[in-house]
């Protein structure tokens, strides 16, 4: 199992799973995402994103958002490693603090995220929190972490290392759907009609 940058061709896959999980797809750009992938089968297990807000009147702000793990991969440390990679990327981009606006605060607390007062949030995130509560996550609360304070619980690191070496019924072949093509309605330039 490993976590890598999302590829442009995974846009449809990401959007499908974001929608199915009821996650936030505001300002979607596939290049902002990372994807957890099983090494043996090539199956995608989870994803997440950092969103950089660039307000005109203050410093840029980094937010973790749209973190999801496919149901059959939950409990195996996939989400933890997605969060770890995103926090690393935020640090690499020069951010000292990373924010999250989520109803899953208890999950993020195990990594060192702490609750933040709404009035202490940067103005851009105050607006975002309100929009998120009205839309995809009515229970969202603000959290933050200093990048250097992130810690990975050992049990999650071990679970990720020992995640099953693949799943039954998984094909390594890429399908037309992986590229956003509907095989039932697509026509091809050299289709002979046979």
C-alpha cells in the first residue's frame, strides 16, 4: 500500500467517490488530491486533498478536505496515511499550520489536530465553515495542527503496512470508465460496426 499524487485520468473516479460519500467537491481539481493504492492489485483504497485559500487581504491558508476511504479498506490505516501525506505536502509548500473543517474531529484528534475557536479561524475559513455546514457537513467543527506536531499512531502505521495484498475480483486492467468513457454509448472513429 502506498499514497501517491492523483492522476488526471482519475478525475471521474474521484468525483464518483466524492459524490457517493457525500464529501465536499468545491473547487475540485484532481491535481490537489492524493490517492492510496494497493501495490499488489492496483486498487485505489482512499483519497484526500489539500486546498490552498489565497485571500487578497491576508496570508494563504491550507485546509485538508474531501478525505475518504472506500468501505472495504476502512480500519487498515489508509485514511491515516492519506492525512499524513497531505500534512507533509502542506509543510513542503511552506505552511506551518493546517486546518480541517469536519464533523470527524475525533478521528483527526489522534494525529494531534486540536479544536479551534471559530473566531480564531482566518476569515476565509470562517466563511468556508459556514458554507460547509450548510452543504456537505452540517456537523463540521474547525480543527488545526502545526505541521511539526503531526504524529502517526503506531497501530495505524502497522495496519497500513499489513493491509491485505489485494482483493478478490480486482482487475489490473484499465477500463474505459477509468478514462471517463461510457462504453455503451461511445463511438469510435474506426468502428466497423461488427
